[in-house]
C-alpha cells in the first residue's frame, strides 16, 4: 500500500508504528505545520502578534493545552526536550520525502524554518515553498497564493 499523507502538524502520528500494517508512505505534504511549540509561542514580533486565524491568545491556548506542567519554565523545558511534542528531537531518518509550505506571516514560520533545517541535517529530503505575505491558514482565501499552493499540492498527488 503506497500513500501520501497530508498533515498540518509534524507529530507523533508519523511514527512508523502508528501506520497501518503494510503501509508505505511515499511522501508527506505538510500544510503550514505546527512543528516546534515553544518557538512560536515566544515570537514577539508585531507582525505575528495578531496573525489572522492564529492570534497570540490562540497560540498560548494551544501551548497550555498540549504541554503538561505547572509552570511556564516546566512547560518550556518539556516543549524543547520531549519528542512526543516535537518528534524531530528523536531524529528524522524514518520519515519519507516531504513537501512543506507556509506563508511569510504565519506565526508558526520560525518553528517551521528550524524544523526544515533539522530535517535536512538528518538526511530527509525536503522541498519547501514559502508564500510571501500569506498568513497561517491562507488556503481558505480566494487569492493567487492559495490557488498556486493548491495547484502544487494537486501536482504532487498525481
């Protein structure tokens, strides 16, 4: 069984033991993925503060909901060391080739850029497209960037 997985996060569901028996993932398409939780919570740039679809309060809600711990110090330590929250900490050699795309004003962008470098360092084949001026979730818009991204996804699925 060959498959293409489309995800919005690089999480523990990508571990080989979580795939159906006999399945082989040929490629992975990541759509503005969440990759490294602590990085995007700490981003203080005004451009990212009130990002459409993923505002500061929403980012903090995700962080507090997904990362266990009593204090912010405990949560940040865990977010930067636990491979269940960032599977790349456990290596990336088992991952299939990837296509990752996101916009330049996506608050997850800094974490995605770090994740891409980690993937490449670990020998993973990664193609990245960054869409200028596009926020997190830009595929929901009727604009040239969204249409170009959808066209590229469809081409990779054929």
